[in-house]
C-alpha cells in the first residue's frame, strides 16, 4: 500500500467547496437556485463560478437547430455568442453548442442550448 502525505490526506477528507447562487426569471415567479460543488481550490473561485453558471443555466432554456456558414464542428462543447436573423439571436445570444452536423454544401447545422430572454 502506498503512503499518502498527511496534509494531502486531510485535504481529501475535507468538505467540498460549495457556493449557492439564486436568480429570478423574467417569466413570472420562477426562481432558480444553483448549488455549485466545485473542484476549484479556493472558495472565492467557487463563489465566482456560481453566478456564471446560473447566468447560463437559469430557467427557462430552449434547444434550437441553426444553420451557419462554414464547417464548424470545432464549436461542439463551447459557449459562444451567436448573432443571426432569427428571433432571439438578433442582438446576439450566448449559446452552448451540443452538436454540429457539417453539410455537403460547406455549411453546418448546429444543435444549441439557449436561455429564453
């Protein structure tokens, strides 16, 4: 059996860093709380991450499919700002790309998650 440094062992046994953020929905009385259990080393980092996550994960969300020019499979797994001539995208929407289907004509159909605003 391998020996573990006592300081490292204490760190492994310590409670997880938890931060809580709350946001209200513009769609009535809906409120969402987000509890962030973090692998970050500092509580201040967890406190900064909680509002970032609730900004994106806040209620409600919609899954859209959009066609963009170019081969854009590189966007899978990324949060990007997309501006398009579609409702909800005209002023730019922060989206999370979950899939990309590159087309024979050189375009890409993106499956995205977007907050309704």
